[in-house]
């Protein structure tokens, strides 16, 4: 049998739906708001073939640069040779979701803000104030000159 090199070649397991997740796309998928600058994960949904991304972008993370009524433009960086190419792909909303990669950072910012507000109410110094710059003592620590070890073969 001839070898297939189609657009969706070798995606049998990649695009499959999860356990008990078969059937039509949920309505809540269409009610999610996307804004320019949002970080999104691309995960193709096999129940909707329109606007499906190429298999290369499945599992990638990108930034939204354009929003239309039924689709979203996403910037994804692709490694080609020794350089990064900025690829702009238009994907329907069924195939993307908000990324959670930034959630830990946002939680930390909120916790820092709350700790700063509590410290300000008490009148004490904030625990999150920047640290003093590091100093190096050379009293009993003389500088050493380091040189590379010459190569020796053991053959």
C-alpha cells in the first residue's frame, strides 16, 4: 500500500478525543473571551474539522495577536534550522484554550501585594523588600588565577 503524506497523516492518536469527551463541542467553549496578548495552548479538537491547526502546532503555546468572531490569530515560534520563525496561524476557538503557564506568576504577584499591604498597615518593613547587594570579602580570600587543564589522551 502506498505511503500517505496527507495533511493529517500520523495523527490517529494525537487528535483523538479523551475518555467520555466524545460528541459535539460544548457551548461553554464558545463563550470564552480571548483578548490580544493572551497566552493560549493549541490543542486540536477532532470534533470540529474547520479551522483545525496543522499537527505541528498541536500542543504548542502561543500569543493571541488577532481576534475574529469565530477564530483567533496566534503567534507561534517554530524552529527552522538554527533560527526561530514567527508563524501566524488562524485557529478556531474550539482548538485553543487559555494557558495556565502564567497562573503561578499571577498568584505570586497577588500574594506579594497582599503581604505588602499587611506590612504597610502594621507600619513595619515589608518582607519582600529588595535584598542588599552582595559584597565579596578578600581579607582571607586571595584571588586565584585559573587556567585550563591541557588535554591529555589516555590511549
